[in-house]
C-alpha cells in the first residue's frame, strides 16, 4: 500500500511542475473556441447561417448536373 502512495505522490509532484500540460490545456481551450466559432457560423443544422447557403448551392449544383446528364 505504501508503494502506491509513494508512486501517487511522485506523480502528483511531477504533474505540479510539468509545464507541458499547461500548454496542452491552452491548445484545448483554443480548439474549443474554434469549434464554437465554426458552429456559430455554420449553425447547428442546415437551415441557418452559412449552412443554409451551402445547402442551397449544393442543391443548385446537383440540379444543374442532373439536367446536363
């Protein structure tokens, strides 16, 4: 039991002094902000924002290709 306590204590001490974990956490925050911005721009479904414009454009392209074939 003492062996596991010592390993846990050493692991927590290393985690406390590790600076790479802070940088990784900052990247996670930036990625979450980017995902939020993209979701806000495209909307959560195809009926709002840029998603609606893309759906309309893809529909027109599909109709044009179908008519040409």
